[in-house]
């Protein structure tokens, strides 16, 4: 069979917005085909299909929505994780 999945990730060194990177990677059969990274600010394709889709996504509303995820998704959750870790250490 074929397997398609998405991995969303927030990498951080502190709870400050500048120290957080949001990534969203799309895989097909264990091969990463496209990725959005907040440090790059756009979708990047890694296969022929991924490159075509990255171009389409970068010219649509999807890229604007992903840029906002760093603040709306990561900043909130990183704050919870940092607070939780600091109270346990």
C-alpha cells in the first residue's frame, strides 16, 4: 500500500518567538516530498511533485496560514512545555 502522512514540529531553545521554528513536512512512502519551514517562510519541494505543489502553495493562502502557525500554535504550546519543565526540574 501507499502511505501519506504529515509531521508538524516546533523546535525551540526558549519560549521567545525568535527561538522557535515551525516546520510542517509531507511524506509519501517514507520520502519527504514538501516542507514548510518558518525560518525559510515558504514551502520547499524535494521531488518533482513536491516542487510543483510548493509553487502552487506559495502562491495561495496556504503559505500565509503556515506563517501564522509559529505564533498561534508553537508559541502557545512551547510556553506550556517550558512552564511544565521548569516546575519539575
